[in-house]
């Protein structure tokens, strides 16, 4: 099974730092764009995107745990 959230890295053509990453979701559109550009290499953009995705997933998991604990 593929993960719901994933990163995409692409070249924008904007010199001198053309690489950009974005986080996408398979199940439905997120409603916001998450990403950053200005990277010198594809590898640097991939690294930054994966790190941002990890932070997002940790934040979502923490939010889920808090919502389960709080009385409604």
C-alpha cells in the first residue's frame, strides 16, 4: 500500500537554484500547498522535502493523539 502523503521534487527552471519540493496527498487534495524552492540540487531538495514530510506526519500524529484524549 502506498503512503497517503508523499513528496515531489522538480526543476523549476529558475536559475541559479532551480529545484523545489512539494508535499502531496493521494486520498484528496490538501487545500494548501506545502513546499519550498531555491535548492541548488535535486538531492538537496529531496532531503529537505523528506525532512518536512517527516515533521508534518509527526505533527499530524500528535494532533490525532490530542484529539482522542480531549473530551468532546
